[in-house]
């Protein structure tokens, strides 16, 4: 249990929180906050990955943090700018070896001043 951030106590046992176990609470908190859009655990995951990327974490590191098998999968999660779309289009034109070299460089970073 040491590697979980959020834990819950259920029927006297301590366990990790799953997206399903937090979903109803999150929906209630959104309603109580007066939010017009109800958020899901998946929305929190998407927001976290976007914030990491916007804060300057290299895309490859965001991919590793998320546990994704490809950059494309990670980019599908991240809310991106037009500049980032151009970067992804460029990556898609590269060969597999070139993509590996591109990922290993520090080029794949967020370039917008947020």
C-alpha cells in the first residue's frame, strides 16, 4: 500500500482508491462547487497529464508517467496547441529510429509560455 497516494477504509480494511470508488464523490463535489460540467476521474487524469506537459515536463517523461506505450497515445490525452499539433505531424513523418532519436532529445517540450 505504500505506493498509493490515496487510500480508503472500507469494511475495516484499508485499500487503494479506484476511479470507480471516487467517481460518486467527485460528481457530488462538482455539483456542490456549482460547476456546470461534472468531472470524472478520467478528466482528472487528462488534466494532470496536460499540466505536467504545460509545466515543461518532456513529452517522453509524461508518456512514462502515464504508462502509455506510444507518444500518440499520450498526445491524445494532452490538450495541445497548434504548435504541438505541428510537432506531432512531424513526428509521424519520421521513421521509427528517427522518432527514438527525437524522443531522446529535449526537443519534445512544451513551447508556449503559460
